[in-house]
């Protein structure tokens, strides 16, 4: 059983897959307490892997995004296997502080300052920029490196930083800008 905050269908609003239809499986709970977190993820209901997969399969797209809270507190090989058997492409949005089971197709790591990373594979680094030093995150072996304004409040600052440091790309929370979930 896994504690699920919500499962919903929308468009990915940030990072590499922006604009892609996706089913979001939002897990409850997190092992970090970030002051800028915009997700009320403490509540939820317990669901089996079968119930999660059945709910996910109600929607007409292939991409599933495991998010939270921190999904690595809950996910395991049996859930990933069921989702793959249902033909799903599995993405995760993680803070990277816990090891991940094998079988995830795309790993987005949103590292947090001072929190050690314990994942071996990263496809995309997405840092919420609040003025901190982010140079070390460029050393993470990832295909893509994104900086994201904190709740769209410091977008101009992020743009100027990226213009000075073109190794980064801009990620906006477009779902907030166009008012979708």
C-alpha cells in the first residue's frame, strides 16, 4: 500500500517535457521541508499498486509522472513493473536524497541545498533558484540542466543568471501561468 495524495491528468508544466500530456501520481509525504514548497502533500489515501495502475489507465496517454512530496519514499519495483506492463513511460520528480529502484524511464532530480544526493542516474536537473550557488549542480551527470524561478517570483533574476551562465536552460511553471493543474 502506498499513500497517494492525488492522481490526475494534465500537461507537464515544467522542465524538459513541458507541454506533454501526463498522468500525475502525487505521493504524500516528504523527507525534506523546503520553505518554498507549493504542494500540500501531507494528506492522502492508501492505495494498492493495482488500484494506482487502474486509476492511471483511465487516461489516454502513456507518460506517468511520479511526484510528491517525495515519491522515492513509496515507489518500488512491483509498482514500476505494473505500470510498464500497462504500457506506461515512467518519469519521476525526486529530490535525489534516496536511492531509486531500477525501471524508471526518466529521472528529474530537483536537488536541495545541503541535502546529499543518493541517486546514480539523472536525466534532468531542475533547480528552483532562490539566489543560491548552483555551479556544483552543473557537475551532475545529466542530459539537461534547468533553472526554475521560485513560484515565478524571481523570473527576471533567473533569466539574467542564465544569460551569464548559458549552460543552464530556463524552466517556467507554465501550469501556473496558464492556470491548469
